[in-house]
C-alpha cells in the first residue's frame, strides 16, 4: 500500500463566488466557496482546486479572502490558481491558507518566476498548469504545444519539453489540461497524459475531458496520472466522489476512504 | 482556558494550523506569535513551517526564536509539523547542508533519484494521502486507526538516529519515520491541519495531551 490516487473537484471562482454552480451538494448557497468546499470535504474529495477566473485586477484581493474563509473551516489541501504574476502573489495565497498555488501564463512569460517561487516557498507548494493542444500534422509523430488565454493563444512551446523544463525549475507538480478535450466529455487525451507523465519525475494531475468514471480510471491506468481533476461530472450530481473512488478501486487503483 | 501558541517565524501557513486547532480545542485560546515571551508563557506550543530548510533555519535564527524552541521543547507539550519536525533534527541535506536545532539526533535527507518501488518509479515530492503505521502507542494516536491516511507534501524526510523515538512510519519507496515523540514533544512530517477527520483528531489529542511519552 502507498499513496492514494487523488480525486480533485475543480471550481471556478469569479469575484469571490463559485460560478457555474454546484447542484448536487446539500448546501444552502451553491455560490459560496466555503459551503461548496465543506460539501466536497464531507463527500470525500482528496483536495480542492479553486481557479480564480476574475478578469478584473481590482478584484484580485477577493480570492485571498475566499482562501482565508475556506481554510478556516475546511481542513483538506487547497490549490489556488489564476492570475498569479509574482512571488508575492504566491506568498499571499499561502499565508491565507492555500497549500499549493498554480502558475500558468506567468510561467510562459517569465519561466524564472517558477524558480524564484519554489526557492522561496518550496517546490511542494508550486503547481505549474500546462494547457496543451495537439499540433500534429498528418504523418508526424504526435506532439503538443502550450497555449495560453484559455487555449486561444499558441506559444510555439513544445508541451513535453516545457513540462521537463518546469520540473527542472522547481515545480512540485503539474496540472495538465488538454485544450482539445476540455469540455468535450470524451475523456482525457491519454497519449498526451502518458507523454508528460513519462517525461517528468514530479506528480501530474490529469484534467480536461472527463465525462464518466471510466475516464478517471483510464487517466491513471493508461495515462499514468497521479491525480485526476474534474468539474462538471461532480458538480451536477452525475457521480459522487465515493462512486468515483469505488469505480477506481475496483480496477486496482489505490484510493483514500 | 489554556493558551496554545503557534510560532510565527515568518515561514509558512500559520493560518491553517491555528484555525484547525481553534476548530477542535474550544477550551483554548490560540495565539500566533513571534514574541518569545508570549511563546514561553503558553501552555502548549506548535511549530509549523514550510519552505526550504536554509530559509527556515535562517528565519528561526534571525527572529531569535531558535533559542526559544530549544529552551521550551520538552518543558511543555510541543508539536512540530512538517518543517517544524525537520528543524528539530541535527542537520538537513537540503540547500547543500543546513545545521538544524539538534534537539533530536538525526538527519534530514532527500528521496533517492529515481525513487523506485517494486520496479516502478515513484514521484517526488511525496505528495498526497499515505498510510501511517503507528510504530508504538501514543496519546496523540487516540481514536485514530492504525494505517489511517494523512496528507504529505515533501521531498526531504527525517532519519532519527534512535528508532525508539519513532511513533509513526510510512512506506514510500522505503520506510520513513513520519512521526516521532519524546517527553513533551511530538513531531510529524504530514500535515494534520490538512488531513481531514484524522488530522483534526490528532490536533484535538494534542490539545489534551499531558506530555507523557506514551
């Protein structure tokens, strides 16, 4: 027996409120991050990820207050991503009670930020989020490129090389999202997941495309993921966290009960 | 009303720790403090910590709190968490070698690279929920089942010189001593403040612990 494969529900937060709602949890206010986080804790989630999608920089302080409130009442690991530009942003979120901070666009603009942040707060607190899209032309070996701005802007950076570089710069974990699969519900891009998990020594969270419980298991068994992240299948009550764990355990994947 | 001090030496997530203790110890006033006199007058002391060993030790020394920890460890119930466990040992290999507080003889070392287990490569950091085997009975294990899972996030681990101090072990490529105890001292590599029900139970146990090493 060893580490359990983590199941991580991901919530979008805009101006301090959970958006797109969470329908299955028996909670009074589905927009309240504390209620939602408490509900997922009680449902057996191994970790919670908040993605701050607030566009206005005026509202950036709001996420710090959200983290403070959640961390005061919910005692499981909390990852926060979105809008991180400087080591100071990382420190503020950690001091507010986040355990890990996700860096995405800022790492592409200035890779050194990942090194500075991990030197300061430790690798285990730094998650680099990779948004990757297939750019394979007919007849070529499969390869993927890093995109920013929600998959709209290409960077010309090869995803596997980027993953290796970020691990080398001190990332403690990678959050890998397939922009081809995100929102499609047809399952993870397993080829991409496998390419990244085999290239790095650090844990990889698979994300993007989950539509059923077998997709979660496939991410681990065929993609080599250390954790699986999903949003809609949990938020809308199609499946519970416990059902996801039972399904994975039945295929020999170690889970936490 | 008892007072529990959480040592603030400028490193790490103090809020989660203090809130978790408040959550389980309603008979306690929890104070986060960098003031040696406040820490010395508390009934219980918690030393958390996060970040690199060199920074943590530098912060402990520059704040003057290194001596405070040395003075009070063993004089009243003391709980070290994560880096707050590692700094209690003699020295750490992190950052090309760092002298620690040497309260518990032993060393802090990095996981092997690559770290292998039964032919499979394990990821480093050791990140997530792993089973903790209770190496010996202890008041802080009260109402916690053997092999309960706790949350870990670390790349370095403690190797105490004497196995008699070890209270908890975990398997991750090799056996690691994830918790230790001595009179009035308990320290753990995992994060009880992030380990849901069982972690909160450990903190509740700490808030009631008489300090005896059993």
